[in-house]
C-alpha cells in the first residue's frame, strides 16, 4: 500500500478551478429593490481519497467560518491617538516595526507588527488601529514572543466587491511556512482565522483563500499529505467551498511563500 501511495499520480489541486468557484459564489443582484439572489455553493466532484482510507467529510463543505480561535483581542481599556496618514507613527517607542493601511466605504484600519528593540527574547505586538473621525482607536492587540520570525502583514482584496482586508500570517521557525493566519476587515474585526500548522496560503485570481495545512491531525501522516481548503465569501460569511487532501509534492508545487497574493500591499518599515 505504501508503494502504491507514492506511485499514484497526484490528485488535481484546486488552484486551477479556484477562480471559477469563487466567482460562482458571488451573489447576483436582482429582484425587487436590488435584493440579492444568492447562488448555491458550487458542487465539486468528491476527490479521490486513496490515502489510507480517510473517509470523505462532506459535512464541512459550506460551513460558515469566523475569527474563532484567533489570539487577536480588543484592548482591555480604550486607547486613542490623533489621526495621522503616516501609520509608521503608530509604532510604539522602543519597538521597530512595519505597517500598512486598508480603507474603503468610509472605513480605515492600520495594521502594525512591532518587535521590541534590544531584547534577547523579543516581544512582538500585532496591532490593529481603526480610524474614528480625527483619531485612531486601538481595535485589536496580540502580544507574544515570536517563534523565530516576526509576523508578516499585507493589505489585500480577498473579496472582489469589498474593500481590502488586513492579513496577518505568523511564521513557524521556518520563514516560508505559517502557523496562524488572521483576516481583519476595515471594521477592525477578525473575520477569519485559519490555523496553518506549518502550512501556507494563497489567494486565487478570483479572490478567496486557498490554504494548505499538513494533515497531521487527519488520517495520513503530515509528511505525506496536505489538507487543501478553498474558502470563499458567500451569503455574508466566509465558507468552505471545497476540501481535499493532496500529496505532499503536489502541494509544495504550489508553494512560493507562506502567503501569496497578486496585487497585495506588503507592510513596510519607515524610511530613514
């Protein structure tokens, strides 16, 4: 059986169909007063599961996802500072860091990743500030000791008809693989959390998110398969649109970095 596993041709990945899947999940506008007529999630053929008898899991398809599981939390007390268009001024003294903003539909957020200067075991703080009139208001905080590399941060449009989101990805002890992924909307809320567990994620051309997580908690050993999940925005929620296991080599053929997204704006450090 072991030899048969590794001789089988890699099952098709979802990358080739991700754009059309997400496009189909976008609601069509129609009906009286512009009411949305939602399409059902697109159906995929059940992938071939010749990996040690792991059963299909169709119950996961279509389930709504959220920010449950995130370590980013609202601050314990209100914190505001005067508004500035330069998000680097939001980086605290004694820290070095990067920042990026996302705005749209009258809302704006600034994401910050800052690391304590000069500490042997540096403290990292991941922050989200939300604009409220002429002030920035602290919306989310996560303080921890990074596993070896600081969190990476981008502003990227994951939903085609919506403003950009902030995407925080915390690496493991290898810089090109991630542990935690948080999507923060322009309201300053974590709309989606995904545990990557030494995996990676990419944004298909049509939007949404495609994640690859080593299948250590599934039926196959982590060094054999990745759990590949396509997530899209449908009917007001992030939802699982497709889910399958892919062989290790087939998954790594899609890997270039811990997060890949065409047109994403990476957080930057302040100039000299």
